[in-house]
C-alpha cells in the first residue's frame, strides 16, 4: 500500500483512487471475520451513541413514541440496527427495521449474527430502488465508501424518502484519530482488512466544509441540518424534519 496517498489528509481521497480491501471480491469467511472485528471496534468506540441520540430527537419532535419505519443503508453486519432494536424496546417505540446492503456477504452475516427472535429485515440490493414508506433513513460508516457524486445522490434520496428525517454517522478526516486507529488495530490484532481499510477510511472521509458543499449541491438549506463531531473520530450529519425549537 503506497504510504503517501494515505498520509495526505489535506484533501479527501476518492474510493476509485484509494480502494478498501473489504470492497474487493473475497470469500464469505474472510468477510465475516472482518465484520466480527469491526463490531468489536464499534463497541469500543461507542459508535452507536450518535445514532441513538438522533433517534431520541426524532421521538422528541412528536412528544410521544410514534411507530417508526427505519431503513439502514449499507447495513453491513447489522450491529447498528440490532442496537436500534434494543433502543426501541427500552423506549417503548414500535419500529419496522430494514437493513439494505449491496454485498450479499453482508446480508448473510447480518442474518447469522441476528437472534432468531429479532424482526429486522435484511435485504440485498440498491437502496435507491427501495419503494416502501420510510420515516427515517440512517447510515453508519457508509458514505466514505462513495464517490462524492454518489453521496450527493444519497442525500437527495434520503431527503425525498424520509418522512421524519435522516442521519449520517461517519468518520472525520483528521490526523490524530487516523494515527491512533493504526496503533489500536495492530495492538488488537484485528483482521488484515481492518488494519488496512481503517486508515484508508479516514483518508476517504469528509470534513464539515465537504458536507456543506454536498448539501448545497442537493439544494438542502444548511440551516436545516446539524453537523456535529462526536468523540472519538465521528462527524455526523443530522436532519430532523419538524424539529422542536
């Protein structure tokens, strides 16, 4: 892996310029092992907190726990939706949960990792073809896999599809977490995909000015969106329709 493109964090590297190994063809067993380590990483970094806080704000706009139809795009191994399912049980919120991923390995793993009693639906396919009613669109560690034009399209689709709002939970392109992740991944002896792709993911992630540019390209008023950094290393984009003041 060339060191210079990865180390240069002053600009965003496009996926076509800097590929992730996880996005390349591989066996199910290798992909599954990678997802197991990514799940551990997500638990260690408390990556679920921003998404659950967003869902709390969605519930707060109605003043009562109305049913929510939630779609997770790029759902991977499904750990985020399983957390959302537990959140809904604690809050007494009726939810219909759907995870969509282009990679059939991801859907197979999500089904394997999910308890039989769960009511989450896992779909292989393109989210843009999903036509069922949606209250909330969410994604986690998804947008850095896309070219910028694809992110703009995803934002436009989310804005049009989601009745209550949408949420993007992804990395922030900064040097300190980039370097710390490399040390952590080696110390934990995570899967080789994780050790390679983690630093690449930081290099392919966005900063606030990037999100402002893409939101404006969609025609979304930046005043209607909340950009917030979460420790460690997250930059989240939050759109609640009908937000209470």
